[in-house]
C-alpha cells in the first residue's frame, strides 16, 4: 500500500523561516469514510499568507508546531463515496502539504475544464488571480488613463493586478526586486516600467515614472515600500492594501505611513481579503480565461518538484527569491 | 484716526507654541483702494490647522516669522467701493489676526442672515461645521445604527460630527480630554458615552463602548488615538481622517497605524479636506441652521476678548485646554 508524505511545522520561526523549521513525515494513507473522497495531490500552492499562519496571526487561523502545513492543492479524485465526484475528477481544495488527503464533497470545487495547464488554477486563475481581479474590479475604481503602481509586481497577484489594469486602460508601473523580474514585466507582461527597488531609490523611481502622482496603488508589501508610495499619491488616489510581505517574517507589527499622506491626497484606502470575493469566482474565470487563451496575459510559474522540497521552496518565497507563482508539483 | 492692531509670527516654535512666539504690532489703518472694501473684525476663528501653517507645511501654505497670522474673521463692512457690499454688511473672509483689513469683493462672502449669534459662522455653522457635515454626508457612508467614534469630540468639528451622526441615526461615542468635556458631550450633546483618555485606557474604553467594533471612526487627532481606534474597527468600517492634532506641535512626522488594521477590517479610509466641499456650503446651511434653531444641536464656544490675547488663546487651544470652538471677540 502506498504511504502518505506530510510536511509539518516543527518550530515557529522568529524571522525568515528555515528548512529546519519543517519536518517531512511519512504517514499511513488517510482513509476515506462514508460519503468522503480520497484525493491525490497534483499541485500545491505556496503563498506568503502561510507565514502569517505559522506566526499564529493570520485571518484564516493559526498553525502550531506539530500541525501539518495547510495549503490549497489541485488534486485528482482517487476514490469517491459521493455522487458529485468520480475517480479521475480534478478538484481544488485545502489538501495541505501532503500527497494524499481525504475531503468532504462540500470542501471541494471542481476545477474549471477550460483551465490549462491545471496548475494555473492555483495561480493566475486561482486565488491570486481572483485577488487581483477583485481589487481591480471592486475596490480600485479604475479610470482609463490612471497610472497604477503595484508592489511585488512579478508575483502571482502583482502580475495579474498590472495586466488586468492594462487591459482596463491604465498605465502600469511595477516594483520588483531584481532586473530579471523587471525585464519580464516590461518585456512580457506589458508594464510601462518597473523599478528594481534593490538598485534604485524607490521614492525617486516613483517620482520619475509618476511625475503627476500615483492614481492607484496596489500594495502587497507594506513597510518602507508602502511608505514611499503613499507620499507620491495624486489627488483622489485609491490605495488597495492586500499583503504585508515586509512584516510576515517579523513578530513585531511595524507602524504604517503617517496619516497625512491620506489626508493630503484625499485618498481612499481599502483593505482587500480575497475570501470576501469567493462568490465572484465564476465571473472572474469567465472574464479572465479568454484573456489567457488569447495570449493577452503572461504568467510565470516557479515550480519545484516533490513535496519534500516544499520547505526549501517556501523559504525561497519568503526571501523574495521566487519568480512567479510558487508551486509544488507532486 | 483709529489704528490697527496685528498679531505677527515672531519665531517658528519647535513644539507647543508659546505666547512669546507671537508679536502684537500697532500699525496704521489699512487703506482701501479702488473697488475694495474696508472691514472691521468682529470675531476671529482660531484653529489647530494654523499650527501647520506656522510649521510651513499646511496645505494652505506656509507662514514665516514677520508674517501676520492668517485666519478667518466675521467682519463688518466699514466702507465699500464695490456695489455688492455696503457699510454695515456682515461678511466672512480671511481677515487675519488684526482689527481692520482690506479685501476685494471676490474674497468676501456674506454671512447668512439666519445665523445667530454671528460667531456661529466661524464654528458649527462655519468651516468646522461644514467639515463635519461633509465627512458625515459624503465620506462616512453612514448607516442607521452605526456605532461612530469621534476624537477631539468636544471641539467644533468633533461635536458636530457626533451630533450630525446622532441625527442620522447613529450611536455616538466621543473621545475627549477632561471629565467636564465628557459630561457636556453626554449630558448636552446627546452622545451615548465619552471616554476621557487622560484617565481611562483608550483601547479598553473602546472595547467597553464598542463591543462589536467601531463602524465609523472620525479622527481629528492622529497618533496614539488613531492607532488605538484602528485596532477596534468592525468589518467594513469606514474611517475619515480629518485632523492631526497629535503631530501639529511636532516637526517630525510620526508613523501611522499598521496597515494590517485596514486589511483585517476590510476598512475604507478616506482623507477629508474641507476646501473640497466649499460648493456644498449652501446645502449645509439649509440643512443645519434649522437643526440649530430647533435646539437639536448644542454648541460650546471658548471666547476670548481682545486680539492682543489671541496668542494666549492659541497656546491654550494647542495644549487641548480649550473647551469648544475657540474664538477671539474684538
């Protein structure tokens, strides 16, 4: 009989996590009960929000040492005791960092058959894509010609934010941490420009590329990046706060930008949590899948093979060394 | 011939201003030229934003040592060389900290004849009142039953924010700095409760009076007060940032609340500058004057007689020792 492999949290890291903070455990196969479905993981999504779960302060709940790491997977149904699913079906669910999982039908969603390759259901056509779509459609009040800036721009959320904004008539400036990422954003993803904040002063870069101010700022980072952007807002700017990469690796909550930045610009600042927009998923897929099929959206995946390598891939993600959507392929 | 008395900025204060930072100057009467109007000041408004002008970083421009202090006055027309105004007319304008001023017709507005006493045209029926009205009407997205918290609650802006919100069906909690102010807010102005932040821990008070979170927060203060309130927002809360009393006396820009406060609550945070709402003044007066006449709005004025006492009154205002709208009566 096949065995299951699981990754569990070993220690709560104090700053950037290390491979040793996780444990690879061989376990017996999970057993599906009445009405349940046994799933085999094909792809696992690694996301920065998991760092918050490890710290015990993410909106979705806390993880404790000894717990299996949580995460969304694309899985194949192995056996099903529920009429809605059959062996061979492709599903998305919270399978966690493991090879096999057991789920109830109500916790699964069928993967849209139009999505190809399937891994995109974890990236630009999954939660990160929906995050970007929700922000651009429901919170950013985009107007044609708006100058939009997005941080962590080459990530799954950031690259979709920029490309959706482009398709909605905006001019887009990215902020990223390497020349390679910046090159991809301007040459492949169609961004007007990209600031490599590691070699250029961010405030200067923002003034250079947004001489009339930032009309829309989408933030995945917090910290100094958010601070720099807030001082460059145009009158009536809109800011969407989505992620806090700069503080996920820390147990202290650093302060934010001075509120004068908001008053001065008469800005509107909104917080975005993708869970609030799960009911928009079909609308999102119907709109964005054709864009992907038509080649109007570029994407970048950072794929690691083997669940036992997930801790190293997560460490890379939390150090900003990934490039594109971080995925584990089983 | 009558002489003019002017208050000028002498030194730029580094923290809370002192009386010695200002100079009382006797000057000759200003002379009205062709088409101009000579005005005699009746009331002068003192406002916290003036501290920002002194620091050279207010939205309305900077003041330098030697400059006359700026400010809005209610004045009586002495002589007029313009057909729109006659001697005896009551006008509001930027007369400054002086007894007499010369103005162009385009810089004057007639004081609404329904306003009584006239000093209210500087307070709850003037710029502070319009500020509160604009925030409640256009930015706060008030819903009946919302629990609203306002800081600097006994000030001209704060007391109007709370009372307008009450009239729009909200439950209102004030934050103020003395028991006397709190008593007035609950006993006269109809607030549900008031937290004296000098004797009660603010975070605890907010949890006590807003056990389900703050639905709307109107901030006149910034700093620790804003920080405490931001952690207690309810889901979907709205925040209006209007004033930064906590940092006006400082040359450094302190940081703001961690952006997680906004994300966690899916809050909408907006900056309010009253200048953007000058076109709503008539609408505001038509709505609020009847409320005042019907006794549905209480107000408190902090009146000092004599322009030579304006520096001391301003110092008191900037130390939070005023109670109600600070006005100089000539």
